[in-house]
C-alpha cells in the first residue's frame, strides 16, 4: 500500500517506494520469495486514468512538471526485491520509472536481474493483501521488447490457491500462436483483395537509450489467438435486417425457421467477463474428422456434430456448467507455418484448394448452451469453418445464447483434461474481437 505517496511531491517529481517499505510489509505479513508478485498500489490510475483532457494528469502533465509524478520504487528497492528472488512486479502508476531522473536507473535495476512487470494497472484495491492469483498476459508478438496486455487476478480459495500452486510449480501451458508478419495469423479472405487488416510490425524512430527502434503493430481484432464476443455476428437491438445482403437475408430466414429468432447484442470485448473465458478445460479430440470431405465439395469443413460431443461425454463424463469446451483439430500445429508454406492454414482451404478445418455446427453450439457452457474454443482459425452460411449460423447461435468463442489456439496436445483454462483479451472498448493470450494451469 503506497497511498500515502500519492500527490505527496512537488509537480514533476515522484515519491519513492524504498526497500524499508518492503521490509516493513514483510514484518507485518510474511517474507517475500520466489513466485511472489509484488504490486505497488497507490491508486494513481484509479484517480487519473480518465478521458482527455483530464487524462493529461495520467502522463503528460507530470512529465511536463505541471502536476505531481506517480509513486514508484527507486533502484535500491528493485535490488532488494531481486535479493528476495521476486522477479515479477506490477504498478498502478503510469510507468515503473520515477520522475524526473530515476526512470531509467529503476528500469535497469530490475531488468538486469530478469524482472518483468506490469505498468498502468488499475483496480488493485479489489485485492487482498496477499493470497490472490495475479496474471498479466498479452498477445504473443514475435521479437517485441514490450506489449499491451490484460492484467487480472483470481480472488478466493480453493481456486486462487490451486492456480498459485500450479504457477509456482511451472505447470503453465501456453496455448497461443505467435504473431509475426510472415505467419498466417490474419484472415486473407477468398480470392484477391478480400482480406482483413494484415498483421504488420512497424519500426519507427530510435530509442536513444537502448539503441533500438520503437515498435508498434497494426492488426485486425481477429488476429492470432482471439476472442469472439456476441457482438461479432449479432447486430444491436433495432437493426433492420433488410440492410443485410440478399444472400444473407435468405440465410437468416433459413436459420430462424430452424433455430428460432437470431438474437441481438451490444456485448463487445470490454463487456465480456473474464469468468466467461476461464474454467476447467474439456478437450474434445476431433482430429479424426480431418480428411472426410471430398475435393469436389470444397471449400468445405468437416462438421463437429452433437454426436461427437455426446461420444466425448460417454467416455469422459458429462459437461458441466462453466466448463470450457475446446475442440482439438491439430490444425495450427500442422499448418501454422511461415508463408508461403503456411498457405495451407487459411488461403488454400478458403479457396477450395484443400479441405477446411473441422468446425462445430449451430446444433452443436445450442447443445453446449443447454449444458451451461459459456465459452467454446478451437485450435483451428475459426469456429465457423470455411462455408460462409454454416459459419454465420454457428456464430449466430453462439452469440444468441450469450456465449463467446476463443479461436486460433495451439499446442493442445500438451493440455490435460481438467486443466484450468484462462483467456484474457486486451481490454479494448467497443471491440468486436480481441487479440489476447490463452494459457492453462495444471
């Protein structure tokens, strides 16, 4: 707790978290050690992360010397934490660097020991003094020295204790594809010129301190491992269906005859609770479906049917509300390769040059909804497959039941049944997708 350091200095200066404050915390609670995550909580983000112009107090005004700087640890504090084998930190300040002159020394003091940390966290006051499971995950950008991400915590036992024990034992499994310019991470569409925003890495300027360019990325919200919220395929309430293309209107009429009214939704990424994308994993192996379609049917995806799910339940037990259902196709393991070899991942199946990936039908999604499933995931590029009508039906069913999808997983062969699945998209307002990171703790 560093609240006493908030707004305690002249403009342009940060008050400092010292090793003495850490030592006092240890006397009051317990010694720190390997596997602990230390959070510096002053409430700076809670107070100053606001829409502009008020939001200038979060960054620009302190740097300009107009308002007080954010509280942060000094270099000696970082050295002390390293001596305690604490390698992960977080702050609800704008940066881990105190103003005006200690930002670089504090960074170096931690980074030279291999520390990592979260900057610009918020809501730390919701956590107990100790005992919560803390996690910070971001999209898996190749070669990036930093990244946007999502910080969250799990509070309350037995779950928090279970996840902490798994993390300490290094039983974390990364289920996310890597993002790079030469990998097939973004939707190419059929034919030419029908692609979504490709994934681009942009190098600009030069960081004078570390002698490397600054780095940023351009990407579609369905790039790599990502979220599918209800608003991805569902319009807002009051939408005029005649605005759909004639072909889509016909598909909607068929859908509603078969499944009932298509829903509406304004649930974008920032409105999806993380509890919806977390839970015990139930991995349904559908690799045997690959190769069942005929070339004259392409573009086509093998259908994952209700019977496939029931067969799984007969062997492994019924699905329970809150489970995360994950379809294992091994698609990304086999086809997610640097281009042009990676054309087998998306381009070829979309254009009918090869079979599409297995995908659940709308009937399957509705069956899962009746079981209380809120999240359906796949290690294929999409849950919809390559057939446009079937894809829309699947997404309409998913969204109409308030369910979400997680697409483009990988490495499911390393995942055991029942491992705790966690997916956290970047917290982007009004986003109809959401790149993020999927992991599991066993």
